[in-house]
């Protein structure tokens, strides 16, 4: 059982992705994972939110981030995960050109485009989330792989053939 950190915009109502977050939270729990989802917590002082969220990114095994709308908090959570070598699955729905190049080029991440919540569910169900590692794919831009008995498998393109360079 892995601990996932679910990151998505919270402050601006127009940027929130509550359906995405609810769907992913339910799915991950159904798959047996623990999930920290700050979107569903009550109000708190800014300092408390910062300490709580940083502590939970530090504890998690991987981060799932909805990055379709810009959010400073989501960016901070992604950057902390990168610094801690935590795999980051970034889900995006929209025009790719509108997504920050800084986010698209980040180490330790994989960008997963989706159209529907069913697409998100299929992607998450198709991988062993407990075995995620940060590892650059030799074929695509992804830097997250599954460590399986038969070798490493890219989360982005699904190819094997990764070279372990731990």
C-alpha cells in the first residue's frame, strides 16, 4: 500500500478540479492506497497549511497533480516532490501550449494528457503505483517508471528497456 499526495488548485473556484480529485481519491482508496488530499480538508491558517502539506509531500510515495490550471501551491508541491525524488504524475486536460514549459520540462515527472475521468482511471489502473520510481525513459520525455520483476516500464509510453541508474 502506497501513500499518494493529491495536488490540485484549491483557492480559485474557477480553477478547482473537484470532480478529478474526488474520482482519483475514490479510485486510489479502492486500489488500497492511502491518499492525502488537502482539497477536502477544512480551513486553516496559512502557516498550518504550509507545514501540513510539506510534511505530507515528504511522507508520500508519489504525487498525482492536476496541472490544467496554473496554481502556485501545486507548483510548490511538485517542486518539493522533485527535490525529494518522488515520482510525479501530472494530469493535464487542455491545450498543451498553455501549460508552463517549466512544468513540462520538470525532472522526475510524467505528463499524462486526458479528456475524461475514464481516461484518468484507465491510466491509473494500468500501472502498479506501489512500484513507481524516478527514471528517465530512453524513448519519450517521461521520467517516471514502474519497477517490475521483468524490468522497468515507462509510465509515459509504456516501453521497457529503461536502464536503472540509481
